C-alpha cells in the first residue's frame, strides 16, 4: 500500500513537473517565436534597407555613368582642344582635337601631357603653376599663349581657359585650348583691308584735288607701299610700242635713278609686259630666277621677285605699275589684286588729265581753224616777251586780218568766209616755224609771235605768208574767190615796255597797210609814227 502510495505520489510529482516543463516549453516557444518574428521583421527591414541602398547605389552609378558620358560627349563635341587634369597635374582624359592640334598620339598625350611640352619659351613653370592653382581654387582662368608643336617646333597662337569641376567626388581642372590662327588671320586680313581702303581713299583724294599727274603718281607710289611692301616701285607708260618709266620710288637709294629714267623697253620683246597687255591682268613672279618669262635687263639684276599690273583705259593697256624686291619668293598671289587697284587709280588719273588737257585745249583753241585763241595765245606770248626783254633777245610780232571778209560772207555765204579763215590757218602752219606762236585773235584777225627774229626776218616771213594766201583762192560755185590780207609787223625795242604795246605796234602796222591799199605789209618805224597811226586809223 505504501508502495502504491509512493508510486502515486511519484507519478503525480512527475506529472506536475512534466506539466510545468510543458508550460515552460510553451512559454519558451512563444518567446522563441516572438524573437523569430522580431528577427524576421528586423531581417525584412534590413533587407528592405539593403535593397534601397542597392537601388540608390545603382542610381548613383547610373547617374555617374550618365555624367561621365555627358562629359565625354561635351568634350568630344567641343571645337576646342579639351584636357581633363587631376589635382596632381596628370591628364585623365582629352578629346581628339588635342591630338590633331598638337599632332601627337593619344597615349603620349595622356601619359606625358604638360602644357610646357607644347609651349614656346614664353610660358614658364612658375606661371603655369600659378594659373593651375588659381583654377583649383575655383577661379575661371584665361590667358593667351604661344603654343608649340613638338613634332616640328612650329608655333601658333592659342587662348587657354582653365575651370574647376567635380566628377565622381574628384576635383578636376578642364583645360580648353582654342586655336587663334584663323582669328589672327581674319584680323590681319581685316587690318590689311582697312589699310588698303585708307590708302586708296588717300589716292582718291589726290585724284579729286589735282590734275597734276606727277603729284597723283607720287601719291599712288607712296600709298602702294603701305599695302604691298617692296624695295622699289615704278610707273611705266607706253608710247609707240616703247615703254618708259615716268615716275619711280626707291631706285635712288640703290644708285639707279639715272638708269631708270633713261631706260626704254620694246614692249614686244618683254614677255611680262606682253602678257599683261594680252590678258589685261596683273602678273606675279615670286622668284624671277625660276621664271622662263623673266628678262633681266642689264643693271637691274638685283631684282629677285616681281609684281606688275596693267594700267588700262577703256580696255587698252597704256602702261604698267611695277614692284621690285631683292628677296626671292617675296611677292604672293594676293598682292596682285591690291596692286591692280592702284594701277586702276593711275588709269583714272591719266584719263582725267587727258580729258582736262582736251578741255584746256578746247578752251584755248579756236574750233574753226585749230589755232590758239586770244586766251591761249597771251600766256605763252607773255613768257616769250619777258624772256626776250630779260636776255635782250630778238622778238618780232606779225598782226594781220583778211581784206573785206564781210563782203565774202555777204556775197558768197559764211561757209566761204569760214573756208577763207581755214585757208589762212593752213598757210600759217606751212609757212611759219614750230617755235612761232600763231593765234586767231579776233573775227578776221590773226597774230604771230616770232622769237629770235628781227624786223627783216619777220618781213620776209610775212611776205611768204602773204604769197601763200594770194595763191590759195577759195573754191565756190561762182568760181574762185581771191583772198588778200593787210599785214603789220613790229620788232621789240627799248621803247616797248609790254606785250600789249608790241601787239599794238603790229596792229597799227596793219592799219597802215590798209591805208596803203590793202594786200600789203607795213611797219611802224617809230613811236611818233605809231602815235600818228593811232590817231588816224585806216579801217
């Protein structure tokens, strides 16, 4: 019984312990489940955070790749040469323009890039370091620089810009190198055009202010030197197939002025001149020794380079504007247009002077007879009078008119009177000397001044002239119309103090001839007789 009781107690104790154990196990399981759930939640949270971080990292990496690609695109598409430099001064990237500008390969440029390697001696390490640190501090740096190509040591002007950027948490300096060669070329071309325009304007000013060819030619030769440098320049004109230099600069310092003034060229024998006449265009010979067309005249073999332009008037070449240089390969193709511009101005000057000369000739020439009119006769006559007075030389005057010209006009018509005047002019030209001045002084009056001639000389010439007139009647439907003249002659003497007095003496002689029956020659021998004739004119 006792044993049963003990057994029962033992079993009850064991049951109780088992129950407690089960309770504790259940509690443990509950706690474990809670912990597991908590850990699971924690793991889920950590996993979520991890995924978020991974996504964020992926996005960052993607953005970095995009930034790098964008930077790469920007660098590659830039017209300038671009180099990325780290804070240690090493190149980390560059575009193709660097390679083409400096004519180097990528590997060498990346591993060895240093601005000093591509610089003329004008840029030193100290200056370069200063610029670099200024850029690293955030300043935008820009400076001009003379670059150098290591392959051939050729130099060219560039503009360098430095700017700090941040990429992948790394500080870099972007160096932009812009080739200024084209800009410099354009600026130089613009400057040359301005100089050309100013020089042409200056010459045009001379064209509009004077008709003196020497003055205009001098201005042209001076101004062409501002546009096309040279050692010597000349302006050559053609006359009867012979070209001669009429104006020049630069030959005096070469000791060749007299030679240039006296030299003559047969145009047909000079290939360069023939070529410009045939084409009407300028010609450039950079090196005369290499040109088969170059003919070297004796005395000017120092010329090594030549430029010439034709002077054209209404399509005809009448001369040349020529530049000479003692330096081979000096003149270039681009010089031809500039030279031609000045040659064209020379043509305008020559044409203006010719037209002015024609106008002057018209102003001083009688249109019917072609002789000088009173305005054309008096100025040269005064000069001859003063020379004769100053040096005590002989000088005589012949003054005459046509007898009864009014009757010829009234009876036979003015055309017959005009023919009579023209016949008189022809007789004067055939009878008188080249040094004699001949003029139609009025309606039917003619005047002749004869330098180096005394009274006997002028009477003899007057007689021959009168005989020519008498032997030249005017043809008319009614028959031959005879023409006669009344001539007065006078010689310069101490009593005559002016040209007007000398003319008056001769004029009074013609009065005397008329009073003696016309068709005759008379002279006033003294002041007294001259005074009497003035009081009793026989018109």
